[in-house]
């Protein structure tokens, strides 16, 4: 079985731009969670989607949004980028909702905001 | 109450030694405690996980010890090898509610020397 894939792997943007990151979960997994990883804040939960519905959300501003498609693939969007948004964005998938099932992580998308 | 506190921040162990990483939590709703291993440039990978109905779980050289009354859990790596050099994250989640997402500790950078 293929693992969680994320595209693109690297991205450079400038302040004020917006960005869309993509995540393809493991086949059969219905839950996709997104995390932001930075040296200062560690791994922070952004949101979780299950069956195309956002079921949980972390403490991030509304500039961070996401969606999930019927095939469980998920996208995350960040609008009006700020320097502090530079981070590794990780996607994790699980069979059931997060908290009840093991989450498997992708390699991440490294975003640099200049 | 959602925090998971992890120590030490970094750890140097000789080959063949025992590596011990500790975590503590506050939220009594947490009922799933995984440990993740992350190598540079990779996403976190599940190492071992425990639920509070058992006090210890062993998989190969890796053991989780769990103390429900103290709200603490720890990872022991026996016969540590240079290939174990990585960053280790403890995490916790609840089966339901807003805590049904992985809350991560701050990470421990382990270096195993020859």
C-alpha cells in the first residue's frame, strides 16, 4: 500500500501570497489531519477532515483553511501569507477519526515565506 | 490542560545503552498515547503506542511504561543503536471531543554515539 503523499514537497512564496498544499491519504483512510511543524512551536494541530467534513480545528487564524474531497484527498490553503507561516506542513491519515485510530504521516511540504 | 510535557529536550547515549524519554499530561480524557520517531527531512513515523488499560507495552527494543495515576508515560529504548538517532515525540489524544486529535510533546533529539 502506498503511504501518505504530499505535494509539493517544497515551496517558496512571498508575503501576502496564498498557497494550496495537497495531501493524498493511504487508500481506504477517511480521516486526514493537518499539522504545522516549526522549531519554536513544535507540532501543532491545524484541522481534521473526515468524510468531507471538518470535525476538529486547532487554534490557527482563519487564513488557514482546508477541504476534503469525496476520494478523501485533502487540500490546505493559507491566504495572505506571513513570514511566520514558514514551516513544515504535515498531513496524516487514519482509517477512522483521529484519536481512535493510528495516524500515518506524509513527508510534509516545506513552505518558506520570504 | 491540553499540553503534553516532554523531557529531556536532548539526549546523548552510548551505543548499547538505554535511552529514556519521559512525558506527562494533564487531560484525563486522553486515552491513546503514541510515540513517533522522526528523521531529518521525513514525517513522523509511529513507533509504538499504548492505551491506559495496560501499564507497559514492549515491541522489540522499544518499551512504553504508563502510569495512569501519575499521568506520566515514558519510552525506553534498550540496546540503543546509532540508527536510533532521531527526534522522538510523545503524543496523546482522546477518543471523543475536541481532544480527539494528537497533542504532541516538544520532542527529544536523541543521539547515539559509538
